[in-house]
C-alpha cells in the first residue's frame, strides 16, 4: 500500500467511501422500510386519509429542515476546523442548546396552528395529524442536531443507524402491531401515533448513544465564547438556506394540497420514487462535508476537487439505471413499486425523475459550498430555487395539477444545483464534467435510451430490477472500454481495499494499465 499523500488524501477517500457505503445501506433500508410502511398505510386507510398523511408528512419534513438545517450544517462544518477542546466544547454545547430551543418552539407552534392548517386545506384529518406530528417534529429536531455532532466528527452512525434505520423500522413495526392487535384495523390516527412513537424512541436511542460515545472532553470543561458567536453567524445564512431548500423540495406539494388535495397522494408517490435517484449523492454529501472541511483546514484543495469528481462519477452507477427504468418504463415502474392503482399517472413521474437525475450529475455542490465558506451564496441559491418552485407551482398547479407541481419541483431542483456548481467552479474550479465522466455516461445513456424510446418493450415487472442492474454493468464496462480511469478511481480502489481488508491485485493491475493509457 502506498504511503499517505499530503493532506490526508488517502484517509479522506477511505472515510468518504466507508461512510457513503454505510449511508447507502442505511438509505436502502430506509427506502425499504418506508415502502413497506406506505404499502400498509395505503391498504389500511382510505384515499382521503392517505392524502392527509402525505400532506402532513411533507409539511413535517419542511418544518424539520427549517428548524434544524442552519444548526446541523453549521455544527458539522465547524467541528473539523476547531483546533482546541474548548472550541469543540462550545460548538457542541451551542448547537445542542439551539436545537433544544428550536424543538420546543417548533413543536408548540405546530400544535397551536394545526387546526388552522387543516381548515386551510379543507381536511380535519390534516389538523388532527399535525397535532400528533408536533411531538414527532420536536423529537426529530433534537435527534438530528445530536447526529450532526457526530457528522462533524466524521461518524455517520447516529444518522445512518438511528435516523435512517431505527426510525422507519420502528414506524413499520408499530404499524404492523396495530394491524395484529384487536381490532386489527389501521386508522389515520393510529398511523400518526405510530409515527410519533417511532420518533420518540429514536430520540431516546440517539441520546443514549451520544452520552456513551461522545468524548468526555466535549461534555466537561470551559468553552470559548468567540466560537459561539462564529457558530451563530454561520447558522444564520444556513437557516435561510435550509428554509428555502425545503420549500424548493416540498413547496409544490403544499400548493398542490391547497388547490388539488385529492392529487397529493399520487404526486407524493411519484416524488418518493424520484428521490430514489438522489439516494447515492445525498449519502455521499453527508460525509463529504466534514471530510472536505478537514482537507481545506489542511490547505489541500486538490483533494476536495478530486473527491468531488470521483464520488459524482461513481454514484451515477446508482442514479443512471433507475432514471432509465423510471423514464422509459414509467407505468411498469409505478406498478412494481405501488401497485396497479398508481400506474396510470406517469407524466409527473417522468418529469420529477429527470429533474432529480440532472441534479445528481452536478454532484454534492451544496455541501462543497458550505465547506469552502460560501454559505451566503448557498442561501441566495436556495432562496432563488424556493421562490421559483412556489411561483411555478402557483402558476401551473391550478390548471395542470400534479403535472404542474412536477414541473415546478424539477425546474427548482435543477436551478438550485446549477447555481451552486457554477459559483463553486468560478471560485474553486471544482466540477465533475471531465472526460472520464462524460464519455462513459454518454456511451451508456444515449444508446440505451434510444433503444427503449424507439422499441417501447413490454418488460415483465420482475425483470425491471434485472434491467437496472444491466444498465449499471454497462456503465462500468463503458468506463473501462473508454479508458476513463483516473487518479480518483485509483484512490477509491485504495479505500475499497482498506474496507475489504486485503489487496485486489487483478483489479489494481487493470486500473493501473487503464490509468497509464489515459494519460
């Protein structure tokens, strides 16, 4: 094994690789648990009740992002820069106090406003659900802030294990328990109570983990007052960012609920599928932030750019196959995931999937901007995207319903990540669009897309996963066949070998030969 490169490049790649792999596994479990929970809910409650649940869940996600994002990202970004124990203590304590205050204020505000929100959308169930959801919101806020402390220490366990596995897993277990115990009937109220109970238990688990695993030095001893002011100043633009990015992601759903409440369920189903496209890049972004911040703290900007390009290139291995299946076989995909009753609303799915895919091709630009200190620009970008989403939703939803909402979401998503990458590249020259990414991407997507668009095959439902795997294999073959292997791929192989525990000589010889040929 080669020696460590300056600035911790190899160890940084290893941290990103292992953290991303852990988060990917957790995210796939999250998707699986969420899917099974949705199946139980859609089969157990009425269509109107499912619309109410979808609306409440979307609103809770917006409020969670608004209440936490400035705090969580500021903490995760600041800890790698801290040089002394007093600085780290201050960051942890200040973030925790802000999180507790946000949880109490947000939970109380939502509880008080729940009935008015229900009347606004014309559904009493929405109001009842938000009263219960206020407890869930408060619990998730505190749990997310505690997880961000470990994120800043490059430890993804609290987020991956508790927020992405335990929380949705408990929700599924509680739903199943309701169906097993007399009277064996799932209602809207029992669904929301199950969700709140899962969030409460998750918070308890994260709190116990934090008390046991946080270094004792972070919990005891003096702090540093100047660091507290710096953290609060960093949190302010990130608060604006979190608010507007959540509006850009879910504002269209809320507008749709206010105007065409009956379409919220089917649209949420399409949006949930589209977010599968973003699973890989979202997982990488979470661990990329502290690793990139650590690189920058050591003055190694090349490592940040190389890591950025490499993770974008290889996580396309996940997003490209799903995009091709969902765009060119939308009805079969919806039937496979949700059942036949959701298989006829295909245009919104195609629109949001394309918007999600373009966003993933631009890489973890938002987290890179946070790492390099462009938080204010990030807040501006999120504001532009949020306003765009709301404006397009208000303009298009009345006439076009969920198709208009899909257009609003996709345009806002692409606009946001495009602005982030353009600003990042202008200052730091970070972008993923080198030859070693563009050539294999085009060599895979263009011919496969053309064949499916012209042929319109009838693919059996059980063959859809095999088709997705085939596209992924073709993408890897295209990387090798076009000699699109670079230094980032070599470092990624180093990280995989560390994870595997022993060298992979055959893979290393192929990579070395192709790297030499591509220069």
